[in-house]
C-alpha cells in the first residue's frame, strides 16, 4: 500500500471515530506500529491531525468549547500540572490566565500555599476558593463562554495595575519560528498585558499545541522564560525550540 493511500485511510477513520490508536491503525493498514507512528507524524506536521498519547485525533477537536477541552489530552495535562509545581512558591503574586491545563495545575498545589492569584479564568474560582490562604483577584471584562475567560480593554487595564512574580500562561499554539499565538485577538491582548507585567513567564503546552500557529501572535519564544510540556525534555519534537534561550521542561 502506498504511503498516500495510508494517509487517506487514517484521515477517513478519524472523521468517522474522532480518535484512533496506533494499534488499531496498524491492524487495519497491515503495517507495523512504527510505520503508523511515522505516518501520524507527517500528518501532524502538516496540520491534518493532532497527535495524542497512543494515537491521533482530529485537529478540529482542539480547541472547541471549554467544556469539551476539559477531557481532551487529560493525561498530558496532568504531567504538565506536576512539572509546574516547583515554580509556584509561597508569597508569590501569580497571573493565571485561561485554559484547562492551568486548571489542572491548581489542583496539585499544596493545600496551605499562600498566594495572590490574579486571573481572568472563571473556571479557577471554584477551585481556588477551596484554598484558605489564597487571595483571589478576578479580572473584569467581557466573558467569552468558549474560552471561559474575561477579555477586552477592561481586563487588560485591570491586569496592568499589578506586578506579578510569575505568569503561568496557557497556550493554543507554540511554534519555533512564529512563537506563541492565540485563536482570539482579545485573549492574545490579555496575555500580552500579563507578560508585560510579570517578572517570569512560564508557558504550558501539551504536545498537541507544538508546531502549530493560530492567527493572533502573542509573543516570540524568546519572550518567555520556561516552556513546560508533557514530553521528556530531550524529545525530538522539541528540537525546533532549542535555539531560543529558554528552559524546556
């Protein structure tokens, strides 16, 4: 079977099932799982699907609404959530913006941690309200139900009044050449404001967000300090990001 024929079958199965595994594709295509992995890698690099642990999903699945994204790449988000914990320290003022990965990270914080958290992420309110020593500052603005955040001029103005020790930034797309980008202009502007008002910036991106771009640029890779992914730090997928002077975890 020609490579192009395998590509067509993989994409057809994805349209029918939304998610496929390496194992089932190998059986259906009568090739090895290594061959399937290489095919998935090519299709992922061309923006035709999204790699996930053990297989692939339709790219359109990410992002949809906030509710849909809560169960998307859950294992990857949990890995990132654990990796970010050493950077969140008592006494900090922390910006946390939108995204289900940010929400996952807060679940793993120590129960007695003392922080001031400034956020436009409405989903964090019920989570952080359970922490007795966290001062929660919720930014106003226009509510976006798809992203579950507030955004707009009011959000940016309020965020600009603070100086944060740390900005933990959720991402939609991370690319070694084009930097970090967003699906929404208003969301991008909020992130830019938080970057300008923060001493250290950590970007969170599961493997599904890598080598992708969205229409609205937030910043260059060199504008952040740390990139945390679910991949091992030496994974070849991260190679295009190694030329920039950032820490990859």
